[in-house]
């Protein structure tokens, strides 16, 4: 069983920055390659893809976060990151990391097998 634990959320003023982390565990002995992404869901809205990273470290971003957010990973630490700069009130949401073994899902939420519990990001103006 794979566990994903997010952290780093909080409350910031517009224009501020946050760095989210997602630590993965429970799979290291199995030899899988995991593909991961970040999603977010605001109250009353559908979950949307934010960013995803491929095994070759190529990345994809939602248009709304391009040039502001950066996804990265540290394989040695089994950790996925999301650096969020120039935050806006519309970035307020619960942020989730997701993972799937051996398949790059991009920002298609239904493709992912494993999800974290989420970390709340609140941006005030």
C-alpha cells in the first residue's frame, strides 16, 4: 500500500509564496517507477490538475499557474514538491498530491491510483 502525506499549506497574503511537500512511502521495495502530480479543489468546484512531473523530469502545468508554480521531486527522499510564488486569492484550495506506478497520467485525476489527504492553502487579498 502506498501512502502520500502532504504538508506545507497555510495562509498567506496575495503575492506571497508557499512550498508544498508530499512524502511517499510504502512502495520502495517493489521496484516501481511512480509518476506524480498536484491537484487542487476549491469549495464548490471540481478537482483540477495543477502540475505533473514525468520520469525524465519534464513537467506540465495548468495555464493558470504557469510561470508561478514549479513542480519538482527528490527521488532520494521520495518527496514531491510544489513551489508556489505570486499567490493569488483564486489559488485558495485544498491541494492534493497523487501517484500512479509505471504510467504518466499528466493532469488526468481519474488516472491516478493513490492520493494524499490534502493540505489547505488560503490566499487573502
